[in-house]
C-alpha cells in the first residue's frame, strides 16, 4: 500500500516535470486571470508549518530549549545562591544597568537550593522560567509518546497557548524595561541584582 502511494506520488512529480510547449512569440496569456494567478502564486511563499504543537510548543520544548534547560538546571544545583562573585551579564558590564534577565541565574540557584523567597527577590519570573525548564526536560525524558500527547494538547489549544506565551514574554520585557528605568533614575534600587 505504501509502495503504491509512493509510486503514484513519483509518477505525479514526473508528469509535472514534463516540459510545456512555450507560447507562440508575442502571444498573450490565455486570459488576464491566468497571468494574475501565476504572478500571485509566485509572489506568495507558503508559510512553513512549525510542526506538531505549533510554534509555542517548538519554542518551549524544542531541542535548543531542552538542552539549554538541562545545562541551566544542572548549573543552578552546583552554583551558590549568592552568585559567582562576578557579573555574567554583558549589558550590565557595559552600562551598569540590569537587563530584563539580570537576576535569573541567582533565582535559578535559589530555587534549586529551595530558597524560594530569595528566588523571587532576585527575579520574579525565575520560578516561572524554572518551571518551564523543568517541564521541557521532563517532556524530553518522558519519551516520544507522551511528548506527542503534549504536542496534541498544544495543537488543540494553540490560540490559548500562544496568548499565554506572548503575555508572559511581554510581561517579562515590560518588567525589565520598568526596572531599567527605575535603576537609571535611582541606582540604589535593585542593587542586589
């Protein structure tokens, strides 16, 4: 059955590759709509399908996120809750101001060491991002069948997942910009970050 489907597909591709006879010199297209359709077809590239679960699923549970999550979670277990003693953030090193993500590394370390109050003190989005990292790793460990069920859940609720995802991303950026403006006005604020 699969071989028959492949054979039909291949023969369909072969037929579409057969050369067409060129129009007579100076001849106009069969109709104006044919010319417009050909131009419209060429002008509109097809949207790439993000795959099962949609773009939010891919962003949260894709291989890049999963492997980064494994590294971040492992580092947070061995890292002291007070930080490494030097600033990791290139933005803060250049400007002296915190970026939207400043404090996340220490927040992760605090959560791994079960110091939840301190984690929120360093960055209020730390627990949310930590939970996403844990979920990403758990989805990888759970196997393809459970991962496919999770992707199906995201497919069924694609609009809701997208709304929640972009709300959190927007809130994260807004928090970072407000904190940046406050620190620029009063450098003693958020001095712990």
